[in-house]
C-alpha cells in the first residue's frame, strides 16, 4: 500500500473533481479508495467506510492508477461485452425443444457448454456455459 500523502496536490484535486462530477458510482467509489489511501487509512478502515470487502479495496489499491483514470473503469465496459439478445434467447428456446440428434449431433443431451457452442455458431454471440445454464432456468 502506498505511503500516506503519495498524491501530489494537483492529483488529489483532480481526483476530488472526478469524485464530485462522475456519474458512475463505481468510479466514485474507486476514486474515494485512492483518496482515503492518500490520507493514510488502512484497507480495513477504507472497507468499513465504503461498505465493501477488504478484497475489493486491496484490488483497487493495486490496480487503481491516479495518473490514469481509465484504470478505474471496469475492463468489461471497454470490450465489446455482449449479452444474450432476444434473438439469442429465441434461438435458445427453439434449440432446447429439439433433440441434439435432430441437428446432426451424436450426443443425447444438451449441456450449457454444448448449447453455448452451438448458439455461438448460429448467432455469433459467445456466452460461457455457466451463463448459458442460468439462461435455461
């Protein structure tokens, strides 16, 4: 963990502005973590103030870069993070109503992973097997 007062006055003021102006709660929370670290608070104290786990605090203490505000963004937002569309869900329902053998497969039952692979081929949307299992419920 960085030493108390590791932020320059300019960086501290810049982070305070972001804290006031950011529309995204998670970014404000991460900025607050950096500011509290700068004040010399421990990870346990910061977790108690913010109301999140010490593990979350530890992660952002390491990965949050006050020089690069983009580091406080969730990386998934930067990627083309695709979720199941209505077309995908319709295709899922249509697929599970059929036997795999009807579609030329040798296996007898659909699993989340098999469905995810098949639907990725048909729709171009890749979901992990676990998410696929949740969609089936």
